[in-house]
C-alpha cells in the first residue's frame, strides 16, 4: 500500500472520528513517502508536498480532538504550514489549535493567513469569530459570522453564535435581524444556501430579488431548480429555458419537465 493510500485511509478515519486510526495511517503515510516521483522513498528523501502537509495537519488535529499532547499537535501543525505555505487548511487548522491552546493573538494571525488565501473559507472565518468573541471584539466577530450567514443562513452553529454575540451587544438576534445581501451575486449565494436546506420558498424570494437587480441566466437556473423541487413545473420550465440558451446540456431536463406537463394536461 502506498503513502497516498494511507493518507486516504487517514482522511476517512478522521471523518469517522477514529483518531487512533488517523494517527496510525498518517504516520505510515509519512514513513512511506508521498512524493509522486518517489513513492517508495523514506521520509526526508523527497521534497515535501501538499500531501505531507495534509498528513501533518491530520496528526495535529487528531491529537487535539482526542485530548492528546497539544505540544506535539502544534509541532505537526507547524510542519504542515512549512510544507505548504499556500494551503489554507494548514493555516486554518493551526489557528484552530492555537485558539484551543489559548494563544489567541497567534491564532488570529494564522486564521488571517488562511483567509488571505481564500476569503470564503468558512472554517477559518468561524474560528476567527470565536477568537474575536473571546477577546471582546464583538463587532468584528459578528461581522465574520454575518459573512458566513449571507451565503448560508441555515448553518446552525454560526447562526447560534451570531445570536449569542448579538445578545451580548444588546441587539435584536432573531432571523429577521440577519444582514441583507446588497447585490445580485450575494442574493444568489444566499438563495443557494436556502435551497440546500430545502427552504425553497425563501430561496426563490432571493432569486427573484437577484433577477430584479440583474437578470443573469444563473439566477434563472437556480430559481428553476427550486421551482421544480416545489412541483411548480410551469415556472421551472420557463426559468430553465433561459438557462438552456447558455448551456444546451440542460435541454433534456427541460424536455422531461415539458413531458411531465403534457402528461398532466397543463402544457
């Protein structure tokens, strides 16, 4: 079995929260070597790649989640960042570990680095909000959470934390107080969040608002999919016909909806 196979097993074990297996497989992956040009090399005989960073991150997080040695966990996370300095996950997880260790300023620096690589990295933005809350920087923490909720307003943990911070600030904290998207792209993103949580009526309201601002075909696609999910086939067909002009590959979907309408006698 190759180092890459062992890495895959470690990732699967982490998803299953089997941290002993994570450590076993990640250590074996590093021992075998992960460089594609030297798959059988011993550790240290190849240039570290992103896969090495992933192994080190998994080891650090497994130690953290299992209540293990946090100093050893930090050593692994330090190596992960060294191996892949453009890997948002390496920075984000080291920031999370440092937050758990109470090293809040260092945690913020790491989480900032992760967000500089990908400003939409939800994990880092959420952990940064937690750091800021602990430091008493509540307005900044709320802003981070609002950015998450603009795209996925049904994400339960950020919403609960947002409510907690709004309560600390003496501000209304029900769903009606959530920030409102300011442009069509943001409305579409939030609508997708609603749709993914099967809140299709709320999704359609956002897609309607986006189309009113900018009738871009992508908004019609997503609105059509939500309309279809609700059984509104006439509206779904009309919306998806707009999208088919951009991507003809959706023509069979429109044809299937049309066939369903004819079967209902509604076409």
